[in-house]
């Protein structure tokens, strides 16, 4: 019998190379890892903080044979501990796991909110030179929580693109949620693909809008995760396992989980809870 | 698929001898339905207790050489809530076996009773979980206690009762016999093997619970030996579980005496297509050797 092939993405220890403060509550940690450098945008890794927790994180930088990164909002015990980590400190990484975004040529729209922007930036970097026109819409509560704006503008300066930022308090760009300008544009223009990642209220709204205008969409979802290999069932949404069938789902797949998507997720004990 | 593969275990009719092992994907009705669609002959749910339980913090699963190590800590929504998931799983049209755990014989019986009322076709008693205190292995290592649990459950629930055994005993046939004498309708062997992993760079044990259960190809020869020994000593069906990844593994277990096989860890390696690839492989094996039914190979190696 063959050796156990899933062993290729087993746990390894990486050293933090650099910590970048993206906003008052968000930091990016860079590290060297061959497998992460080969990941597809939208794939995720399980990040182990010994003695604390192991949490799923999207890769926010993917560059072959160069530094990879994760971008972390300080929202819980694990992420609080992560935020105290400095260059030289060790992290456990396993993965990359799951299905990433499928690249599309033609005219595409990318919509992201909060740390949901993390997988969308490497996606945009891959789409440059692949898609003919990119509309990137990014949202946050307020100006200093708006992530990656410089990186997005620099990346898209090389192609035909527009960048639209929205803040809920109107401190930068459009005032309101990012789905508002997205909806206005979709009412007038056709896109070959819409990519979305962010809070589920946002991705769900984008799904409904895409359905209304009959355009294809890929959205990245989030659920509680344990094994990350499609075994334990903690991250299920309907028939799908977010870790293995997702985290990126197509319009067709999302239609099959309509009774759960945008409505509820499951807690540690498997019971339904609000989003 | 041909009806060569059809089999029967304690009155349950299976279209093929593959089953989803307990603990894998069985937390919701929809994910059990997905496994049904993937071609399993029957499915076993995640172990369910009387009250909701969150399980352990991460890391809960670690890849090791030739297998996986897990200490999930029996996360489950409790049987009252889970009844709804059982009803949903039932719509898949194949036998649903509810895995039950408890901290006393009475608790096992109460959970089993509620599961049976919700439509469970059979119950599998988890007296073998290696990483939760005061249940699982702590019961399964004591034949008298196992017998007491089985008797109490049989009084409360009018459904076939399978007993899933731990390999952590001097003589597994003693426990199997105690379970069967107390009324068990089938024996599942084996649950995971107590094990651990330490990360040498950080010096930390990797699992949050430090100790967990080893599954996958690493434990296959142990499980096979257990099935072989139990088959010789009891006259109820034995269900093989432990590292079954290919149709060859499945056939090996059946030759040792397994009437059916449970599949879990192999899903991480091969995806849900593993149920079809195993049933197809068994079917081709039977055809090549002119067996008319999969039941003909059960225990065949014992004639040597």
C-alpha cells in the first residue's frame, strides 16, 4: 500500500518573519513555507498556537518561493495570543486545505468586507493578467479598519480596474455597507464572475444579488473547524463540509444549502446558533 | 451494484457491507445523507449522550505516520436535539445506527431509548472512547460493566444493539462474550488506540487533550486480529473497523470474520468516493472467484 498521501500537508513549525499592523485590531504575520507558496487563493491553513488553540486562517499572501502570510483580527483568545507574537516566534501550520477560488477571464467583480479581504488580495494578484477588467469593492466599519487598500491599488494599477471603498460611518469613500455600491453596479453592468468574502450577511447578500441579476458567484464561507480534512463534520453547511468541499462555494452549491446559508451556523456541540 | 453485495446484520438489510464509522461526519442529518448518497450500506452517527457537549479545544486532530490521532472529546448536541437529525438522516432510506455513550448504564439506556423512538434502526454502544473520563474505555475494559450496560439498554430500547469494543484489554473475546451473553446483537471491533504526538521543536504535546485515539492504516493489523479472535468466540455478527482504506482491506476483514466493515479515516485520504471504490472492489473480487454472495467469504480464513 502507498504511504499515507495526506501526510504531505502535515503540521510544521514556521518562524514569524515580520508582523505588520494593518489596523488597530488587525495584524499580518509573514513566514516562509513552501506549500503555502503553492496554495490557491481562497485556501486556508490551520494555525497552531501551542497551549492555546488551533484556528483556520486564509492565506493573505501567496507567492511562490517567497513569504506567505496570514492576516488576523484580534477577536478571541487564540487571536489575542497571536497578536502578542513577534518576529522569530514559532507557529504551527498545517495545510493548505480546501478548494480555493477558480480564476475567471473577462470582467470580474471582487467584493470583500473586514478580514474577509485576506484571501481576495492574493486572488486579485492572480487575476491581474488573467481577467480583462477587475472591479474591487472593499468595505469596513471605519477608515482605519479598511484593510489592504494600498496593496489593492498597487496591484490593480497594472490593469484595467477600479477600486471602490465603502465605510459604514462614511469616514472614507462611499458611506454605507459594501454591498450597496456592488448592487448599484450590478444593476447596470454584467460580470463574468463575482467573488465574495466577508461576514456571512455580506456574502449572502451578494449571493442574492448575483442570483437576481443572473450572474455567477464564488463565495468563501466560514464555520467552526476542527480536523480541516473533511472528517469530523463540525464545519458542515447542509450537505457540504466547509473545510473540504469549500471554503469557496459556487452559486450552484450555495443554492443547495439555501436553508442554512445566511441563516445559521452550528456551535461546538453541533446545535444551530445565529450567525 | 450487484446483489452479491447485499448482507444482513442483526436484522438490518444492507445493500453492501460498508458502513460509515462512528465519529465521522455524523453530527447532522444532512451530512449523514451525503454519506448515504456516496454509497455506504449503513451509517453510524457521531456518539450522542444525554446532554449537549462541546468537546475539547483544538488541536483535536493530528496527522501521524500511517494514520490520524484525534481527541474530539465527544462533541454532540444531546439526544433530545439530535432526534431531529436522526429523522432527517432516515429519509436517506438506509439503516441509521445511532452511536450512544453515557456515564452510567441508566444514561446509556435513556439515550438509546430516545434514539430508538426517533427512528434509529440500531444502536451502537460506545464503551470504547479512549479520551473521555468516566465513560468509553473505562467501561469497555470491564466485562461486567459492559454486560450491565447492554442489559439495561436492551430493557429500554427494542432495537438491535451493537457494542463497539476497545482493543485496550488483555483478552478482547472476554468482553465480546460478556456483551453477547447480556444480549448484544453484534460486536464492532475496534475503537481507536490510545496514542499521542509531541512536537519536538516546541516540546508541546500536539493534541489539546494530550492523549487521543489513533485510527487509520497504523491500527489495521490490530483490528484485524481482534475481529479474527472475536469471530471464533461469539455467534453474533462482527463488524470490522480500523484502518480500512481499500477493498483489499475490506476483504481481509471479512475473511477474518467481519460481516461488514466501517470506514472513517480513509475519507480524509480518498474522499467520500471511498465507499464506491471499496464496494466495487469487493464485488469484482467475488465475481472473479465465483462467490454468489459476500456472506460466503465471512470468516473464510478460519478454515486454515
